[in-house]
C-alpha cells in the first residue's frame, strides 16, 4: 500500500488540472471494475457492478490537491501567483513547488515585507525557479504548481503535501484490490472527484449523475493531539478510522453512521468519532444533490493539513479500507 | 460599430438592479424579437432566447449568458426629515459619497450625502463613510413628502448618462454605468442579430441576479442542459494608474482585446473551450488577453455545475471602474468579443467538450 501511496502522491493534480493523477488512477482501477468514464468536470467514475439486490453506493475521494497558479511573470523570471484552494501564507515561504511539467521552484518572499514584523500575504510571495531572466522561464500565466516533494515514509508515518486527499484515493484503490473476485450485492460507484479544494465541485455533478442510494466520502480530517490544538478535538493519529458526526458543511447521516460503527465494532476495527469545526468534504455536496442522499464521511486523521508536509498513520488508512470492506460485504438497510 | 455603441448606450442607461431587471428585459426583448425562434421568461425573470442552428443533426446545444442586472442600492428607511437610509452591499464604500442616484423606475433623482464635516462626530471626518453613515437626499421637505415619491424596498442605481470619450477608431472609448454586464448583453444581442446562421442550436440567456449570487444562471443551465456554456461579461480592469517602476500585474488591460478566464473564484475554465477560444483567435487573427487568475466570479461558475456538469468558460470586455458610477471601456474590445464568440460558435465540436 505504501508503494501505491507514493505513486499517487507523486502524481500532479492541482484542482482543475487533474489529468496526470487521473491517468495514474485509471491505470490502477481499470482492471478492477466493469466500467470507467470521465465526466465534464473531469471526475473519474469507476463502476463495479454488484451481484444484485443491493444498493447503489457512491464512494468519493478527491484526487485534486491545493496549489498555486501563476498570475504574472516579471522581467527577471519571478512569478506571482494566486492560490488554488486554501493556501496558508504562513506555510508558503521557502516551500518547494513543482509545476505540471516537472519544473521546480521555491516560494520566495518579497523584500519589502519585513517577515519579522508583519505576517506576509500570498501576494508578497513569488515562485523562483532559479532563472535570472524571463526568457529562461517556460511557465506562462495560468501555469499551476503544487508543493513538493511528493512522498516520504518513516515507520507507520507517511509525509506528503497532498495526503489530503491522495490518502483517500489510496483507500479506494486498495478497497477495489481487496474486493477483486469477491461477490458483493451492491453496485459500487467509486469516484475520484475533481475540484474538491475549490468547491466541492466535482462531487456535486457526479452525485447528480449517479443518483446513489447512499454516499461515503473518504477524506482526511484534523487531529486534536498536537500541542495546544484549537479547537479541541477527540480525533488522534493512530487511533483508527474517524467516522464523521459533523463538520462545517454537513451532519453525517445518523443511520449510516450507526451502521458503520456497528460494522467497526463487530469486526474489531479501531475507530473514532469525528466532529470537525473547520472544513468539510465531498459528502457535503453529495448530500444535497437532487432530492437528497444519505451521506457521511470516513476520515483519515492527519496533522498539518494544507501545509507542505502533512502526516497520516498508515494504520488508520488500513483501518478505513477494512471498515469499508466489512461494511460493503453485508446488506445495507437504512 | 455605431450600432453596437448605440445599443450599449441604451442598455447602459436603463434601470436594472439585481431583482428588478424588468426594464432591461423589455429593451432586450424588443431588440431580438423577430431574430430568434423562441423567447421565454422563466420564474426568476431570465429572458431565454432560442435560435435553431442549420446543418445536420444532432447539433450541439450551446448556452450563452449575459446578465441584465447591475449593482444597485435599496431604500431601507425613510427618515423623519425626508432623507433616506439605504443599503449598497456590492458597491465599494469609497464610491458612494456625493454620487447622483435614481430611485425606482420613475427615476426619482437623489444625491448620496453625509452629515456636513463640521458636524461629524469623532473620527468620521477622517475615515471612509459607508452606507450606514450616509443618506440619500431627494429634496423632500419631510417624511410625508418623501413617502409620496419613494417606498421602503425601492431599488436605486447610479444616475449616469452614457458618453462617448473618443471617436478615434484606434481607441474608441465610452463611459457609462452598468457596463458590467450591459456590455455582455450588447455583445449577446449582436451575436443574435447576425445574418449568417450558426451550426449549433443557440440558447441566449439574459440572466438575472448575477451580482447577488449567480442565481439566474443557475436555473437557466438546469433548464436548458446545454452541451457547453459561455458567460459574456464586463470584467475588472485596473491597468491605470501604474507607477513605472512597480511590478505591473493588471487583471486586464483596456485595448488588448477580450479577456479570457483561465480561473476565477467560481470556475476553472474547461480546457477544451479554452483551446477553442485560443484557436479561434489565432485562426481569425483576433487579439485576446487572459484575465489574471483568481479574481471575481461569473454566471459560468453556476452554469458549469448544473446537473451532471457542463463544459463552461467566461470571456469578458475589460471595463475600468466597474461596480461604480462610471465605467470606461474600449469599443474595439467589445467588437472583438463579438467576433471571437461568433468564430467559436462556428468551430465548436465534440472534441472541445471532452477532458
């Protein structure tokens, strides 16, 4: 699973520009499902037909990551940028970035800002590829870059700028691998969504198209176990898969959550209950498509989300896979 | 060009704040009746025109949207002394003081005023006064006289007459209110008025309430379910003033042609449509520019999320000082916008709609 995580984490895919990660994911899943399609928002929808009599289940993990879009290239080749998704100005200075074509850069700070005295804003930064003139720079206005390097591991810990939500993508690919040749009743619509970080947008249109009976988003969540975590939160790294009670966009479907908790307890899978006060997931968009969908999210606890080096515990990732596996093998009556 | 200028003048001077687009709708309707196959007005007030294409079926269904509403004000209270309290959520507070306004369709004239400086309390003489600090004076003697002319909930707009600033064909500039998005409306009317039919089935939507949340476009896109959608806009242009030694990053520049959106706060433009516009510009020799990414939002932001999703893009005429009493645009940019979209409608194919 670690090799899979590395492969997914190192694929480029800023919100709106997910071509590379989509083709990597397509390679991963095409032989594990009955049908794949790409819709007009770029969502990758992989359909695994069930043996019948089951539910239409939508599982969503977003394949996009936050990034920077070039707004201006100056005469010396320094590039000003706009954020794609939420970027912390505080966490950007000195960050290494990589463009879609592999070009590397460092985020530099405008000399007019005295970083010791004022908090820089995004417009005080620029991307520096080491060029000394505009002619050396191949990037134009509209080029997108993401934080880099992509992936490292140490014991049970994974480090990457985009575990949000490549960790969720790992879960869905691993799930499909584990379910290979397993008979389950339900039709699975495994969706690698786009533009979650700037919306959610892909999940909205995919939810409309699929009209699922229920939906589960797989994403990361914050933890309350860092020094002076604010607001306080029960979720902790390494304590299992988190089940979404509520976040700032939605309240998890109580019946669906109860079923997931039941499945976790009966199979002895470590789980935790999650209330997230700042942030939401694709489930928020899917829940209110058309006439409404019972929806919740399973979350992988993550520290330092939206910084260049997020952390997850791979045991929590594995627990998420196992919970979905157990849950989907049985009937789902809500 | 004079036709386009005249059309823009009439559109610009018409009263049409978000939620009260009636007069603009009537004007546009009169312009396009007879040039389209069908006209409908939906529940929100969107004016949706359908013009069948020529050529073999199945034809692509393309939705073009331009919004009829302009930013405006609403009267929130009639004070005892006959002055009016008002709200102005979409207008920068620095643009309010001393401006002439017109209230309601009869166009009751008024002025936005502040308490005279020597009577202002504390620091209010030195800070920006917002709508809560200001009032509108319609010259009424008292509350009773004011109530005879205006009511709580009346809409108001800036009172700006259209004027021609330059007739130089290399730099034909005009000034007026509501270029965002009467410029887009003028372009859309011009696209419907052409003599050569298109190879696509065209839905031209003159939308409502874009400025308060892209609301009209949201429902139009759901109803029409197009294969592709374009928003025609008037967009931010901050190319002046610019100190010579400063990093120059204007959002758009007047005179550099229509500005194509790569990404704004509401949309990442569909790559196939981006390629379509680029190729159309190259093949037809039109100068275009790209709007600096990350700012603003358009009807395309609502349209691309309709139903199962719609490939969408926005393209706009640069307008200096939008959302204020007097914007300035270059008619060449507007004319080129019309030519660009016309060319795109004649070139669009299924290849532009895939990922």
